[in-house]
C-alpha cells in the first residue's frame, strides 16, 4: 500500500510539473509586441535604449524560419498582454499560399516585462517547432517547449532538458542570449551566454558574460557547456550559418571599476566551426584553442579600443563563396544623443585573404539594428532603421532597404516606412528566407511606454502590418505605404 501511495505522489508530481501554469497554449486576439526600456538617462532621450522590442536583441536568433515543405514562414516574438505589462512568448506563421496569418498562439507567460527574455525558435527534421524561452542572467528561469505536432502551432509541451556537468547529468533551466542552429543528422548546436561571478579581479560580485555553445542530438539532452571566449568582463556574440559552417562574431567588455564594462563594448572578433563544434578556427583557417582569453588574438578582426570607439554587432551571414560578412555599428559612447555620434554602419567581409571593412551609412542610435542578406548571385541587401524616426536619437527610426551590387562598396537606398508615429526597430532575417517574408520587426515609442505593432516586408521593401485585432481565425496583413510626416 505504501509503495502504491508513493507511486501516486510521484505520478501526481510529474503531472503537475509537466503542466506548468506558465505554459498557456491559447490563441490570442491579435499581434501585439512588448515595449521595453533599459537604463534611464535623465535627459530628453529618457533611456539608453527603449521601444517596441518584440524582436530584440541581435544576440537572439532566429525569430523566423521558412519551411518549403509547407510553404510557411513560422515566427515567434516577444508579445504582450492587453495591459502591455507581461511578456508573452508568441508563435505564428505566414502562409505563402494564402497570404494570411492565423491567430497567434500564446505559448507561455514569461512573468516579466524584460525583452531580454524574448524567445527564439528552431524546427527539426521531423517538422517539430522548438521554442527556447531565454532568461536574462541567473535570476530567472529559461524554458524549452516543443510543438506536439509537426508544423503545428496550436499546442506545445514543456521539455525537461538536461546538460552534462563534470560527467553528471543535471537539469538545464537557465541560459541567456540564445542562438539556435540545426543541422540534419547532427541535431542542435546552440550558442549562448552564461554568467560567472568571482572571475573579475577585484570585483567578485560582478558577473562576466561568458559566451559558449552546447550540442544536442534530440533537443532534450545537451552536452557539457564549452566556452568560446572569456576576455575581461565578457562578450556579446551574434552568429550565422551556411551549409556546415557556423560562425560567431563578438566584441569584448573591458574591465571597469564601479560600472558595467558592457557599456564600453569594443573590438570585433570572429571564429567559426565546420565540424559541429569539434574544432574552431579563424576565417583564415588558423586553429584556435577555446576559450579565447587574450584581447589581441588571431580571432581579432578589427581593433577599435585605441580609437575610443564602441562596437554593436547586428548580423553575420556568408557570401556566395562561403566567406563571412559581419554587419555592425560603431559609436563614441553608450549614451543616446548626438554627442556620441556618428553611429556608423560597417560591413566586414573576409575576402579569402584579409578582412575588408567598408562603411554603409550613419544612423542616430547605438541600437539601430538591421539584418544583412546576400544571395547566390552576390547581391547584398540590408533592412534596417537608418532613417530618422519620429523620436530622433532613440532606438530605431524609419526602415530603409539598402542594396549593393559590388560587395558593399556602394549602396542604393529605398525608403520603406515614413511618417510613422513610433520608431521601427530590430529588423530580423528569417532562416531560409522567402522573398515574400523578408524582414520581421516591431515599432514602439522611443521615450514613453506605448503600444507596439509587428510588421514584415518583402524583398522589394514593401511593408505589411500584422493585424492587432482579429475577428476571425485568419486575417490578411495590410500593406503599409510610406507617407508624409505630419
């Protein structure tokens, strides 16, 4: 009898745990993004950065994936409840056959308003959708959810993931800044950040943002975490993948006394793996021992610290020859406003023998994030908020399409949005991008909390608004044409 009672309690505990109240699995009434702000600045710009950040940050990837088998682009984003106070992890899709979207599914309530906790997604070879619900540091949990049916957004289940630590299998419930990549026959290769204390000299309580990677054949059991770089106060990394080559571009945070070194991020580094993380090398093919721990290393692409410039990495992709190309922004300081400008957009392309660094344009905020596209014919495109928005010098602005046919030496631009009420920000590139769902982003007021809408564009720069309220199960996004400012 006692054994039966214990079995009952175990079964009950497993049932309660599996049906976590955070997992909602319910359709929503429309598409709403999260509004978020960071570091009040006590000036006219109000915050270091802020706005509609449903597709933030650049260190999360991907938010969207095109699947040829069903002709849909699936996407996730940081949504919000009707009050705008709770971050909801949302998933939906654009049907390329009908040109319509369904009601989005609320996968879970992250119980925060912090856009650093935004989700990312992946799709395995069997068609199951994976939602990685990230944390920001160690004070909140991270989750992994998987769709119960292939290519279906209606219902997800919680995955009780594990990792290896010193030869032991333990639960994995915390990871930050996740970028998830899937290789058929191999599984998941996920890049991420973990926070370490007692490693910065003289500042034991300050966390270092250490970047690393982990692997899993099934998305459930993960390898031991392997660090990629651990210089000074840490790094932000942004990755990209083509065929079997996965590259990561990262900056570094100098050690500062009494302030966060992340506000002084600088330099540009690059490493890649061509064998699913077994070995790492520079773009030139020089093998590297991990983790990188020296500021001046063969992985260094460009040195900016001596020039007094900060580095904000936007995107990493590969050209038609398989060489990496990095899109990033430099500025003179972390604060918002014209004094720390210009914010210059650059591309760094590995030519096969060296890194070629070229300017693209200037914008007015460090967090004006855009995405870089390179097709098989060698044509380059950038979608990003480089136009001055209704809240100048705040995060984002008006979206602009940039096109180059000479590997970034010259560019032509096309205005995608104008006369907007709120700044547009964080234009994201889907995996296996389809020309009809080319970039995905949100808008939001730069200086005060506001409603946030979600948009996508096609390859030609035409912009479409996802429906904020829906009367039926499916709706067609409305095209938004540029207009004059009032």
